[in-house]
C-alpha cells in the first residue's frame, strides 16, 4: 500500500490558455472577436479530449458563452481578468498562471499554451511523467541553431533584455517558443518565478515574452530543459493535417498564416 501511494500521482493536471479581446494581441494584425467558439475550437476540443481541468483567462467573454462551453465540458474554469496593468496580452499571462499555481496547491502538473494555433494529439502529461521532471518548452523553427540567428528574436532581445541576453548562455542555444510550456507544479513555479522576474525588468509596453523565455530557459534551466518531439512539434513546421506518431502538442502548421 505504501509503495502504491509513492507511485500514484496526487493532485490534478491543468491546461491553461488566455482569450483576451479588449486589448490587441501584438501578434495579430486584427482585433480578436469575443465569444467566438471557432477561434478556440481546435484548442478547446483537443484539450477537452485529454479529460483534464481547463482554465481560460479572459477579459470579455459573456456569461452565456461561458455557460455553453461549460455545458459541453463541465471541467472548464473561466477566470475574468479586469486589468492587464499596461502589459501586452502575451506577457501578462505568465503572471496570471503564476498566481493561479500559488493559489491552487492541489495542481500537480500544468500545460500553458497559446489558444488559436495549438492542438493536442496525445496526452502531454503522460509523456512528462515518463520523460521526467523537466521544464518543457516549445521550440521555434528548428533550423536556427542559435537564438541570435533569428533577426526578429535578436531585435526582441535587444529591446527587452539587452544586458541579460549577452553572452553564450543565450547566443549559442536554439530558439525557444513561449507559446507552449509545461511541467510539474515544482518545475513550473520555478520557471514562472524567473519569467515574471525578468518581465518585471523589461519594458512593460513591449511584447517581451519571447525574448524572456529564451533568456530564462537558456540561463537558468538548460540542464532541466526538454523541448521538441515528442512533447511538441517545431513551431510552424508541422504538415497541415498530419500528426507525427506520438506527438502531443502541435503549434501551428506550415500552411497556416498568422491571420
């Protein structure tokens, strides 16, 4: 009985995302519509198929919309966010997710993802149990061998973390993507502590999360970092409609566009 208690996982697994519509998402050229199930359909249906607890942070979803979604999958929690505190929608999510973990000690493991362009094909929590207690982070286009090879990311690092991004700790490692992250409660509290610490130092009016995740993963979690297959496909390199065997999380197909 004691051995059984040791190997059985206690606590619940949680899948988190954000659905903000009142503040413009800096990665989209248009205003996101409120109360659009089509916008979240791929993510939500695939997340619900995992049978885990779903958390959606939002700023303008009608109660009727929330009711219909929860009627379909009751294990869904909508959390209203009244103030982004001057931060971008992509940056504020790390503070919200960090606060949620602090307030919910019953959470065992958590996956944090983008909404529109992410789908689940297998259970990432089962994979993380097998692969170990790491910080699991998405990888961007994999043919960039160094974070500094990508001109867009190089600009973000310069604008958000000029001093912290210097040195080989960041320059010599691949391009991590902030759109997918996961791990146990212990791992994610450590990861989100560093994310919020560096975001506090960055300009609040800039979209700094992508630069921040590269500074944090490469400077603080290099020996605890797991990225890529089978946890997640490289960003935008998956073949549309295809699912590599064993893949858990797909982050945007090649044929998909930002719009």
